[in-house]
C-alpha cells in the first residue's frame, strides 16, 4: 500500500518552514493548479501541502481530518524542536506498551500531527 498525505495551511510559507525545520522535508511547488500546491519529499511517504480552501474549525470542535503520525528516532529531541519553532502540545508523550512512545502536536497552521519513537520497552 502506498500512502499520500496532505497538509492544509492558511500561510503555506510558514508551514513549509515549520516542516522543513522539524523533519527536513523538501517542498516542490507545482505551478498551474487552481490553488498554491507543493509536493513533499519525505524520504518515505509522499505528500502535498496546499493553501487551506476553507476556514479552520474552532479548536473546541476537534479535528476535521485524518491525523498522520511520523516515526522519529528521538522523540524528545524532535518534540523540543517542534515547541521551539511554534508548535504546541496537543497530547503529551505517552507509552504505547511494548510498541512506542507517542505524542501529538499542533503546528502553527492549526493542524494536529503525531510523532512516535519505536521502543519495545515502552511502558
């Protein structure tokens, strides 16, 4: 199975900078589309980023999209980087027993995403 994910952004340039800084992703603009759009090179799953076509729902309404989690090698280091460049904690780090450390964040565009570090000793 192949995976393709998309990120919406009110200010795409801010989102590009955020995800480049956190994960080192490369963004390639795709001209000629009806909205500003970039493909995302992650080194794994493929994705896209585009200008949000409608207003973001109020935060108390919860998520209005599929949440993606990205594997990292050092949860704490990546979490520190996320918080240092404008991300906020949506759900603090927790153990998925014998599987991984998981946590959720909100990017500067209001999108929720997760990170996880595989650890068979997580408890």
